[in-house]
C-alpha cells in the first residue's frame, strides 16, 4: 500500500511537470497524512481530512508556509490521483507571511566568508553570493554551464522550471577555475568529495546541502554575526540589495534573480538606504511648524 500511493503520487507530479523539489514536498505531505491516520489515503474521508488540517494548524502549530505545502500536496493527490471532488478543496487557504528577510552589508558577507575553513565551501558560498543563486541552483551547476568567454552562468530549471543567464564576475570565474583544478570532475562543478575527500574527480553527485549549510552556520557564528534568520539563502537577498544600492536597473536584477514578477524584485527597495538621505531632507522640510506652546 505504501509503495503504491507513493508511486502514484510521483507519477502524477512528473506528468504535471512539477520540479523534483516539489515532488518531494508534495509526496511528503501525503505521507505525513497517511502516517497520522495509519491507513491508505483512499480510505480517508473529507471530515477526517478537515480534522487533520485543523490539527496541524491549531495543535501542531505549523507555520503558514508549511500549511501551504500541506494543503497543496494533499489537494493535488486527492484531486488528481484519487479523483476526489470535495468542497473542502475550494476554500483551503494559508495566507502567505510577508516577512522581510535579513540583509547583511557587503562587509558582513565577506567577514563570514573569511571564516569558512575549507576551499570547496568557500568557493561554493562565494559563487552563491556573487551570482545571486539559490542553494539548489548552485549545487546543480555543471562545468558546461560556465560561459567563460561571455562571463555568464547558464542556470538550468530554476524556480518555476525557468532557465536564465546570470553575470559571472571575473574574480569568481578565476576562483572557480582554481577550485576545479582541485577535483577536475568533467561534469559537476561542485561534486561530492566523499569521506576521504578524494572522490571528487569521479563523483556523480553534488556536495551535500547539509554540509554547505553547516559550513555557513559555523562561519557566521565565528564571524560574530548576531542578526536573526541568517542562512545561505541570505546571500541571494544580499546580492539583489547590493546591486540596487550600486544603481543596477531593477529590471535587470529581476532577470538575474529569475523572478517572474517585478513586484518580487521591488521588495529589495525596503532594504537599501540609497537615496533616503534626500527623502529625509524633504520630509524634514515639509513637516516643519510643529511648536506646541502650552501657555497659549
């Protein structure tokens, strides 16, 4: 039973063109439901499903982001695999939290990088920052994706299965060339090194995401960065913000980041101080005249 529903879910998600990451998240959502009731999903009725969602929301206290994955994954399976046309699926909603990400200064980014102790992690994290890449995009990079003559990186199947090209700084290209000489893998740019550190040349898989995240976390603590919610993904937010501060056109940043909507890119205006000096002067001038005199 367990294998059957899993294979049915993966098959439907692949036919729908979902990314590998989405396949994993949606199928995990169904597995958690099956584990909760300890019975096949086709034996779960609409009331039980409502109770499950309420339990996750009110008892387990899942975040809105986790609830969205839960709703979407289970709804996809029940509608497209089990053909359930339940009213419940017409009003499911978990509001998206509009939290502003933490932003580091350029100096703080390089302070963290200075505390990365291994060359492969240093090169990886530097590339994420210098090119504004998502963690999964950087891990999937291949040697053939580097266009050294035009100083571009070809990012394949980013979020939304969209390809894009991003500028490759000259110093980053030099760093990548130095790093490639340490493993000379003909395909992968960031191959898994193995326990002994000597599997790089023949490895068929990329570096483990956990090892990269761990290296960043240790470097952040060593650098004394105490800002909240700082992760590898923060480097991507810093990339966009720092480009805005340097005067790069938001439309170009949208293209480099792989955003479907300019509105997403414009969020980074919240983090930049560029131009605020003039705004403060104008506000101070416009808001003159407040002079309360209690003796009047």
